[in-house]
C-alpha cells in the first residue's frame, strides 16, 4: 500500500472516532468517495492498525443502527420547513 493511502486510512479512522462521524462525513472531509472511505475504514485499517479498526467498527455499528432514525428526522425536518 502506498504511503499516502496509509496516511489517509489512519486519518479517516481517527476522524471517525474523534467526531463520531459517519462514512459520508469522513468522505466529504477527506475529499474521497463514500465507497473509498468505507473501504479505508472497514478493510484497509484492519490491516494497518487492528486496535484502531475495532474502535472505528464500534462507531460505524452505532451509526448503522441509528440510520433509520436519522432518515426519519431528515424527512420530518424537510416537511416542517416546507409547511413553515
């Protein structure tokens, strides 16, 4: 793996943990696609730093379990703004 990729993978992992960020937020912050950020956080990080990867996995699992709630809140906010 190239040095710049390794550095990005570690930075994405640290960002996700420190900000409780979603994959989309991390991708936007680092200027990569969502699929690249997910591959970095889920696969590449496990090979580089397994301890950090476990912490990131916990954050991603929480985000996944809450995503249906976030979607409902976003829809509610959208329609509240339209009716205001």
